[in-house]
C-alpha cells in the first residue's frame, strides 16, 4: 500500500466521523449557535483541504498515478473529472439539500454556476490541448505505459515527452483542484451555518455512498472472476 493509500484510508475514517458530527448538528440546528455551526463547517472544509494538499504532494512525485488512482474503486474512477469530482456536482447537491435558499442566495448561486461552467470548459480545452501537443493516448494508458518508456530503447526521447506531459498535467490538476475547493468555499460562504451543514452532509453521504457501491461492485466482479 502506498503512502497516499494509507493516508486516504485514515482520511475516510475521519470523513465518517465528520459525517456523524454533521448529521448530529443538522438534527439540532434549530437550537445550535451560529458560531458553533460555522466552527464545524470550517473544520470539515479543513479536512477536505488536507486531502487536496496530500494529493498535490503525491502528484508532484507521480501525476500519472493521480490520474489513474489505485486507491479508488472502478466506480469512483469512472466518475472522475481531471482526477476528482467535477465542481458542478456541488450545485446538484445544493439543490437537493438546501431548498430554502433566499432569492439573493439563488442569484449568487446561479452566477457561480455560470462562472464554474466557464472554468470547467477552459480546463477541458486545456486538457484536450495537452493531448494534442504530445499526441498522447488516454491518460490511463499514459500512466500504464510510463514505466515502459524509461526502460525501452530510445528511452531518452520518450522520457522527455513524458516529462513535458507530466508538467502539463500537474498544472491542469492544480487548476482543477483549485476550482473544486473554490466552488465549495464560495457556496458555504453564501449559506447560513445550518444550510452549510446540510450541504456538507449531502457531500459526505454522496462520497461515502459512491465508495460503498464501488467496493461492492468490485467485490462482485472478483467473485465472478474467481
């Protein structure tokens, strides 16, 4: 197990604990102090920030692994957008979990939706240009073939191409991670403490549910193969 996989397993355990705390806060939100709800929201956002910081560190060592993460299930990998969940997913979770947005909040969320779509399209274009500039195969194939590049004849030329690709992917990954964290931060800043708690409950439940389904599906596939 890699150092990141070890970190991720521990991070998921803490994620479950935070979800329990968020759900408890949601149940007593009507009597909780705003400052206490905000403190919980801040701690949960810091928890996610720690994940992105650790992922950035592993990306500096092997960005190809981050684009084809072994620590995710096949279902989680199928849902990835630039090595993580698409930022726009947050807006669907807001719609499901925070139906009591005020008119002003809805205007601000709509504006953020449009801004995020622009940024997502720009990153999609940037990723497409990376493929074109290096005549790269799909990223998963690049990740699998990288080790063979450095061992083959003519390895120097292949290694130079891989180095250029690595740098370009690190840049687009950093931009995508920044967009993900920025969207989440801006959303909770628009909300009351109680609304932000409900939103983060929805985020945590979605993430853990997808992982649970993915683990079950992968286990069934292994059983069939055996």
